[in-house]
């Protein structure tokens, strides 16, 4: 459900239709909607990015460590 809220927030902000939403990057990697602040209830457009699964997993690892490793851009908002 949260991903849908984040996805909807991006769609409203960029005025995208469902079919306009980017699904893969230029290398063919599947894209995910991710929250920089790790707050699942937040839908602030400044805290939501579209990135690859690998980058999202690195972000989730940062959250578990309670610090941003800085290995991804933009940095987490911990």
C-alpha cells in the first residue's frame, strides 16, 4: 500500500498517467519507488525517488545501520 501512495505522489507531482510511469532504467533494470526518509507514512515529493532495486537495497541497509553510507545519490534522510 505504501508504494502505491509514493507512486501516486509522484504521478500527481509530475502529472503522469499510470502508463507514463518509468518502469526500467536505460540499462533495463527494474525501477522502484523509494523513500529517502525511510518513513513509510511520508509522501513528501522531496523524499521520494525512483531508483533501481540494488540502490533501494543499499538504502535499506543504511537504515539498519542507522547511518547513510553515502554510496547512493541522493543520500538518505536519516
